[in-house]
C-alpha cells in the first residue's frame, strides 16, 4: 500500500533554505523566505507579540471548539483590516484556515464545487504547493508569464498578453505584495491595467476602462 507514496522532487524555492543551512562559509546571507532574523540567524519573538500573547492568556475564558468557519471575531477583524468599508460587510464571506496553504486548498475546493470546468491560472513561477494541490484535486491549470529573470522585475506586457485568454468564470491567482516567490510585485498602475482585462466592467457603472473615479 505505501509504495504509492513516492518521494517528490526537491522544492526549488524552499530548498534554498536547506542549501543555505548546509553552506559552511562565513558571511553568508539568507535571502530566501522573508522573515526577520537577528545577527545569529535566529528568528526571535518580538516583544509586542509576547505582550499580546500574555493579554490573550490572561483574558481568555474558554478552550471550547470554534465554529467550522473559525473564530468569528477574528474573521470580522480581518475583513475590516483588509477591506475596510470598500465592500459592504454583508457581501463578504470569510473563513479561518490553518495557514496560507490551508486557505489555498479551501479556495480550490470552492472553485471545484462552483465550476469544475473552470481553468485555474497560476503565475510562472508560483509556489510548488499551489500546483501540487491543484493537480491532486484535478483542477484544470494554465500558467501566465510573470517574472523577467534578466531585468529582475515583472514582465507586465507578457503577463497581460497571457491573461487576455482568460475566459469568464476562470480563476486567476495573483500574489499579494511580499508573497510571491520572485520578490517582484505589481505597483498600483499595473494593477489598474490588469483590472481592465479581468474586470472590463463593474456592476452599476460599466466605466472602468474610462477611469471612472468611483471605480
């Protein structure tokens, strides 16, 4: 039975951390995962985090189970933090997941349930787990250009050319700032241009392409 579990190829992104750890040279600098480290290479717990944990420890009154969607107060706070009043609260659905990869799996599940014929568009490159989970779930996938390795920046022209083939009800995964594995992020102007391709009109206005200030 267990012979069906075969070793997977080394992760080309996270595997850099293993190479870094194995490197015995002095003066090396870890430019991999973007987490703070002190001079000794350790990731300390910030004093503000320790104080916040203490507040939670002293104020919590129960260890009972949360609802299936997670802690409601946490979800409401995250919605307010991310979206503010840009979208009415009753138009937003939130769910608490065990980390970012857990969120990706839940989103894929939603895509498959809503329309299993939809194509999932992933940037080149993206995190290998995004591809692996989608392949495991049988989702249709296509890649779109993202990184120009020569210029070390986003190849926005190639990205727009590829995404012009996105069909209605397809799903495009875009990396947030500081999340994508390349370190190159879209600025506000390219994001607006991208919206003209993915959202040519908005309900109730239809003037996105013409720079409607309400949009």
